[in-house]
């Protein structure tokens, strides 16, 4: 399931305009099933009137920071159709190094501690993304308008300024609230096209340079970025197809700027002995072996002794097997959580995939914890006490974010199950080539090679063996897909 805003234009509109006239019943079932998933999970369809009312008042009354950075030519780079714009950037060459400015939406200015928006955001935790739309963290009058870093609009922001050396190591970090004006809203495709055809301005060219250098530093410290492929469901020649899109290079470079900011935020909070980190343990041995079996089934074996970050970077994203292996690698990134501290530092401060201490700090419109990280870091950098409302909230945030992550995971899994059943619904009774990736007494789990789907199988199977599997069930409404050996 695609996780960006571009994936969340209403699938209902698409189904009604394109699919329904060609195959009414299966597509109507899928649309109804996706809707029912939301209903069964009791996901909110709107904001309470008190929350909307408070948002309207705050939008009218919000005060912009006094510091004026509107002359800096910031731009935003996001998926097509995005309206909740968290970040804007501007890069310069300074001697043989670089200056990177990264502006993050000033969400704290719109959220009164203990107010209606604050309470609702703590209930939601994050923006939820589903194939048939998104469920925002904040009222859209704020998140898609007044607080969003929209092109041509003066907005408040937390402006990070990083001085980098020639290898893109961070030499110094500054952070201050200021007003900015984004000069242009780019899509990833826009920027990639300009870089490819030589028309990109210097700031975008430097994003290429700095992003590439930061990726090299990631390899040196043993980090591993997981750029999962976008997934879209299409109805082609009377049947469903799952189309995976490989991320553009600019998406990786953009992610590296965000990672750099999160690492800087973590260091500031650790030095100040107060804050909240995003932590994750290394993958367990059984998880690694399961993943090895799965990618071997895809024809992308992971060489023994190769660090998993190097393996993931070497996968060919232009092939279906390579993209599927990247998707399966999510299993290596489990166990992530949030670690709050105030005083004594926590025992574990590292995010294993980043291979460094790291904090979520760059998406406050879409993730609750980032708001508290920004306020904490800005206070520490300025030499002021961290506000009491932040310190009081820190111990509660890991549980809130953990619950929210669980909701997001269940929504994604249920939606993917329904979509995969829809993809196979016209092929019940057919046989498929597959490899067994796990087994128990009465069956196990197989990895199909075409289409690239992981599913349950019944019968006697052995992990690692190739099998011909017959599809016996592909029920869209229950999201059940079952094969028989």
C-alpha cells in the first residue's frame, strides 16, 4: 500500500470512473471492504466540532515569529498532490562545504497545550494513510492551509541551519523560529526531471551532491535506509494488477536531509538530558533467516557476511523481484519505538537502521511526537528551559505513539490483504510457482514469484522448498488468500 499523499487520492472516485463500468462486482466489493475496514477499526471520519472551532480561532489569531527569513529562496519537494507541507529547504555552497537550511512547519504555534486540538492529536497520534484516503492528525484548515508551507505564503517555521564540510559531515547546527516564504512547490518528478536535463538551479543541484554524500556517510556508519516501493492497484484487461513504483533518486537525497535533521535533534536532546528518541534494536537472528529465505525465493539471494544495509542498497529497484525484496525488508525494521528521558540518559539511544541516535523532528503536521521534539530542541539551543508542558508530556508519548503505530499497521495489513485477495480473485483454481518461507504442522507461508504475494498455504511443506501451489481461496471481504500444496 502506498504511503504518500499521492497514493491517497480517493480510490472510490477511480473505481467509479474507470473500473466499475468494466467489472462492477469485484471492484464494488473491494471499495466496500476498504470502507468497512475503517468502520470496523472505528477510525474517525471527521473532527469534533470543538476541535474545528478552536482551529478556526487559532488560524485567525496566530502570531508569526519576528525573525524574517522570507528572502531565503526556500522550496518544498513532495509527492504530487500534497497539501500538508512540513518541510522546505535551501542549499548553498560555502567554501569547499555546504550550508543546508531546512524549515519545518511551526505546528506548535497552532496547538495550545491542553487545548482541544492538542487533546485530539494525542488521541490520533499520526495521520493515517489508506488506499481510499487519509485520516489527518490535525484539522485541515491548519494542516493543509494555515500551517502548511505552501508556495508563495508567509509561514512560521523552525529553521535548522547545518554547516557541512566537503564530505557532508555536520560541523555546526543552529535552530531558530522564523517566518519564511516557499518560492516553489516541486514534486519529486519535477526535481528529478530538472536534474536529469540540466535545468535545475544550484540549490537543487546541491541536494544531489549533499544527499549522495550523506548516503555515503550512512554506509560508513552501517546504516540502512528502507525506501519501500510505492504500490498501486490497477485494473487491466479485466483483472487486477499490483504495480510497484521504484523511488526516484531525489527521494533518497531528500530523505537524507531529514535523517540528518533527526540525528541532530537526537544529539541536542541527549546533550541537554531531556527529550524523546526514536529507537530500534537490530533484527533478531530468526528474522534475518526468514528474510534470507524470502528473498532467495524472489531470486535475490542475500550473500552471507554482507551487511544488510549494503544488500538493500544493491537491490535492483527496476525489477519486480528487487522491489518485492525491498518491500519484504520491512521485517528487518521491526521493534522500533520511542524512548523518553528527563535527567538520566536511557540505556539504548540508537536507531539500528540509522546506526546512530535519531529523533522524529521533521513531520509535525503528520506526527504528534515531532511537535514536542521541535519545542525541546529550540529551547535547548537557545539556552532556555524546556517548557513544563513538554516535560510533563514526554513520559506519555511513547505509549501514545506506540498505540498509533499499531493502528497504522493494522490498517495497512487489512488493506493489503483485501487488495491482494482482489488481485487473485479471478484466478481461484490456478496453480502458481512459490517457495515456502515458513512451515508448521498443517501448512505455512509461501512467497509467490508472479504476482509477488506472500500468502498462507495448507498441506505438508518444508521451509525453503519450491512448490506448485493451487489457489483455493481469494476472498476480498475477509482479506483471505489461501493456497494448497
